[in-house]
């Protein structure tokens, strides 16, 4: 089984301030891993480093075949075709409908065939159970439906890795359960998922490998 995320002796900085150090982590293809820790412990900063929003300055960071230590700015869009990103606050474009939100991402990552774009949008909406919402505006959707659109957006380019930053943080318990079932379905299809959360009930209900972010570093936690 191949390693999809590899960090060796890594440190995470934000504006020259050391956030995390002594990071050693390997995540294999098809794994689902929780990243837990209190607010402010560095979870989001670690994820931002993984998708090259924060530069990897120290140690060796490799993800989805890219070495982040020497990645060129022009190569970051290609990295993000290999990585799907899901945020707590959805980050949809609220002046565009579901179809336009998804089409925007595909065109931004190099798709130019309109029929291919339409077909791919159909495929991801079917996967997340929103086939009938293609023309809906975000404000017409529930929080769970908006997060499902965000997950569909993350899946558009068939990424090898999904980085999810508190994807259920703004959702009620029932909707959280629906989103977790969707995430597990994606995992079962072979996609590697690293999910930051502080909801320990999820770990009890959907047990998996747990990485803990605390005291300025990360450690493997008991399940």
C-alpha cells in the first residue's frame, strides 16, 4: 500500500511563528485518519501546510506525489487537483447556484469541455445525493446540503486525498451523522481522508486511526 501523506521532522510556521514541530506522520492510500485537538492547537495550520496555503519551511512534507518544500507557485493548482479540501464554513460562492459553483472549480483547474463538465457535475451530485439541487442557490439549501455540495466540489477532480477541516463543526447531530456516512462512503471508494475534528463522539461512533495535535506537536493516539 502506497504512502500518500509523509511528513518527516516537519515544523509548521505561521508568519514566522512556530506552531508545530517534530512532526512525523505517514498516511497510506485509502486510510481514514482523525486529527484531533483543541481550538488553536495547530490542526488548521497543519492542513493549510498540506495544501500549500502555508509554506513548508522545515522538515520534509510530501503529499499526493508532491514535495511541498520546493513546490513552485505555478504547480500549486496541480497539487490542488490531487487534493480535495472541505471547510467547516462550506466556502461556497453564494451568488451562484450549485452547478455554477462546481463548474467554476472545474474551469479553474483546466477543464474546458462543456459536455465533460456537465457530466462530471452530474456524477459528483449523484454521489452526494443532490441530483435534484443542480440549479439551487446555496441559501435555498440546508447546512447539510451545503456541506454536501462542498464535498461534491472536493471530489470533482477525483483527488487521491481529502483534507477536511471540521466539516461537521456547524451542523446539528443528525446532519453530522449524514455527512459522516457520506465521508465513510468516499473512504470506502479508496480515497485517503484526513479529517480535523474536536467532536470526540464521532470517533466513538466511527472509530478509526487518531492523530492528536497538542503541546506543539502531533502524536498517535489510542483509539
